[in-house]
C-alpha cells in the first residue's frame, strides 16, 4: 500500500486502487479486510471477552459489563428487518430511552482505531459505536433495543422523516431557482429596453 498516494493493492487482481474501496473497480473483486489484531478484552471495562451463541450467531461478549462485539455481517443479520419480523418474541412497543450524557469513544476490536458514535436509525436514541470497515460495539441490552425499535416500525418512521426533510429542501431550492429566474428575466427586460431606446 502506498500511503503517499492513498492507494492499496487489490487482493484479487493486484492492481493499485483507492484504499477506501471495498470492491475493486477494475476487476470487481471484493477486498478482504486485513485485521491488525483481534482484541480479546472489552474496550470499555477491559474484562475478558467470551464467545457466546445468541440467536444462532456467535458474538464476543464481555463477561463483566455484558457489552458485545458484532462483526459487520453479524450486525447486518441481527438488524435485518426480514429476520426481526420473523421473531414474534421481540414484537413489542419500543420505548426511547434518554440519551446518556457521558461520551466515551472506544476502539475497534479489529483495527484498533477509535470508532464513530451513531444514533441507530437517526431517531432511536440507541447510540452505537461503529467501525465502518469491521463492525459494531453494543453495550448490554442495546441489541434488543435496536430490534424492538425496528419491530415497532422505527426504520420506516426514520425514512419517512428523511423523505419529508428532502422534500422540504427540494421545495426551498425550487423556490430559490424561480426567484433567480424571475430576477434574470427582469434584468433582461430592462437591458432590452435600454438597448431599444438608445438605438
């Protein structure tokens, strides 16, 4: 990988591509993640992580605080709407909890870099620690909260909210374009009159 030019070698065709690409634009090959290490301790309380099976998936769970690490594919499956709607036991009303005031950034268990904090679904109030390349760290109980949020139609409400915000922005831009167009017509009209009477 050439750090100066921000490129890396494709793991399939060996050609130079942008380091942020997950798929090679030249051969279409998926880039395999190169983990620097796999941490065996909780990024929050530094206790040991143990592999436990939850809903048929193997997760790294902290033996002390109950936090859990989900690789990117595992998190996708755990929060997939079609998988959640199949589970009758999680279909109950979602209650949004107040946001925690203390902000603590934690490191990714795979690459060691600090993860970003995201409000899942924009409106859920469940703040997750996410590494865009490797996965997600969830505090104890957060996976169930996310699943309740999805089962209660939270993602649909979030998308509806985004659609309304985009519609308002488009309307505002259209209004500005109409105003500019009107101003240009007025200026053109007066320039034409000036030219006509000078001639």
